[in-house]
């Protein structure tokens, strides 16, 4: 990021499904203050014991939004909850929304949350 001349505070990390996993991993491993981090139907990668034993860099109050269905066939709800807890432990300002019976997709409520984060940060 420094090589591009962009300040990290102006960079939003956003992804859906596998892209969400990569966005969350980037924030988790890099630390620092991002504009925001948004993971739609995704979670941190790796075994829970691995994730919980790491010493992680601070996210410096970066806004983090996680949205997922309670019945997503690809992302277990426990993974989303553990990811939220770990990102919060790193100092992220985490908001998690779980959508009942939605499946694997993006809904209007999530799009509204994304717009809000991108416009207000």
C-alpha cells in the first residue's frame, strides 16, 4: 500500500464468499486502520486453534461488517461468529448480521450496510 501512495485509511477491503475470506484474512494479518472491512458470506481461514493462538496486529478501530445466513451451505455460522470475535479482539469495530434462512447470497440489507460504510468513513 505504501508503494502505491494510497493511505491505508482510504482502502476498503470488501468481498463475497471466497473474496470475503481473502478480505478478512488481509485485514487480520496486516492490521492497521482501514477505511472499512466487509465480509459477505465469509470468514477467516484456518483451524480455530491456529487462529486463536496467534498474536494479531491491531485493527485500530477499523469498522468491520460481517453478514451471513444462518444456513449458508458454504460458511458455517460458527466460523462467522469466531471470525467476528477474533477481529474484535484485534480492535476492530465489528458489526455482525445473521440472516435467517437466506442461503448463500447478498441481500438488500447487506447492500445498505455496505453503502453506509463506504460513504461515511
